[in-house]
C-alpha cells in the first residue's frame, strides 16, 4: 500500500465489507435472524456493500428510472426529481396526487402544492441520508423544496439531459451537473451515478470517483498517512486491490453475482466503516469528531425483489419472487432493536 500507511481500521474495512455482504445474502436466502454475530452490525443501520443493492437505489432503478417514458429528457427528469428528495414516500405521494410523473406535464405549482401540503401536515419529504442545501440564495424561496423544483426546471430548460447523455466521460457529465447551484462535489457524483443506472448514458463505474465527507473520514481512520496520495487515489487503489486484500485476510466475499466492487461501492464502504469505527475503534480519530452511530437497525416490513440495470447483465442470476430479498417474517410485525 506504500506510500500510504494502513491502520488496524483498514483490516476492519475489508472484514466489514465481507460480513455486510454475508448479511445481504443470508437475508436473501430467507434465513432467520440473527444474520450476524457482529454486535455492531446487528445493532446499527449500515448500507449494503454494493450501493445498488440498497432499498432506495433498488426502488429508483426499478420504479423510477425504468418505469415510464425512456426518452433522455423524461428519464433525467424522473431521476433527478426523485434524488432531490431521495425518499420513496415522497415519490409515492407525488404519484398519488399528480398521477404520471412526466416533464411533459410538469407544472411547478402542482408539485409545489403537493409538497407544501405535506409539509404543513408535518410530513417529512426529505431523506435523512444526506443534507440537501436550501438553495435560498440561488432561487430566493424560503421553502427548500421550491428551490429544488426551480433547480430541476432550470436544468431541463438548459438542456442538461442531452448534455449528460452526450458526455464522453462520467467526469464530464459530473461537471455539467456540478455547474448548477446547490450541487456540490458529493451530490454531483451521487446524481451522475444514479443517472448512469439508466440507458441515457453508459459510463464505467471504475472511471471516476469523488469522495464524500464520510468517506474522507473513513479513509483517514484507515490510513495514518496517505503518503502524498489524495482520497480519490486511495479509493481507486483500494478498489483495484480488493481481491489481494480479501485473500490476504482469508475472508470469504461473495460478489454481486460476479460483479466486483466498483469505485462508488468502495467510496461508500469508507463512509460506512467511518461509522462502524466509532463503536469498534473509538480510539481512531478521522476527519470529524463524531463518536456515536445514530441510526438503530430495524427490519423493514416491505420485501425487495432485486433488479439491477439490465446493462450489467446480472439479472438472470438474481433470485426473484418468493426467493427474492425479504426480511424474515417474524420481524415484519416486530420492529424490535437488536441488543449488543
């Protein structure tokens, strides 16, 4: 790994990835809990080793991107509208009140009315996964959702869907998005990754990476020095060494039906191991001072039938229906916390 110098947390990074993937497949097989002997993974909520396996990403891929008009303009509109809120319930609310979600029929007033009514009834319309900037300086609204609707409208008027679709690289598409208000490095990278699940562009996920704040914290817990490399270099180095490191530690890692971890996955894993280390390695200090994990794991009552971007060519290998990803039946009515 020279010139970077790994710490003990770096080994934990790979052990975490392997165990989190085992949990994923144990649930998929319908095995009863507990799905892990790791007390931290059993108690707290962590994303999957593969970003596209997470519940919100799965909903986005199946129910937003690949349902409806597949034109460049409409796929872009649906994807970014969903991601601005990143909450399944908000998308379902818009569908219930508006009907078909389409840019062709889009009217700011209609969407604003639905979302404003939800907010007035104390309904949360944004996911807690990451903080969305308010955009009041850019568009002047006190209500955050109105600024986000204006942002999406501006991108559509400017022809951003076709600019992204015609981009020669993921970085070029990222830079198109990054030029707009409220879209920083982190959101730009997340958005271009989500758009890349569709057919409007086809970039390799090994082409480009932007580390988010959580990933940076995890990287500095995993390495005592980066040896002159930057965080993006580290993510690429680690991703390219995944087979070497898994073999070195004698771990069993089941890939996503032959698809190895991509840059976006290893970026996310650094973010997750940053959280994990707060409990497992409290002595390890990263780039921030957080010392506890806020979200307790609770099994969802809603099963997931896994379905990935068709261009990945793994869907024929993915179990479906009753054999699909589902939470164990006894937990569907019991939302108990798993103790340490």
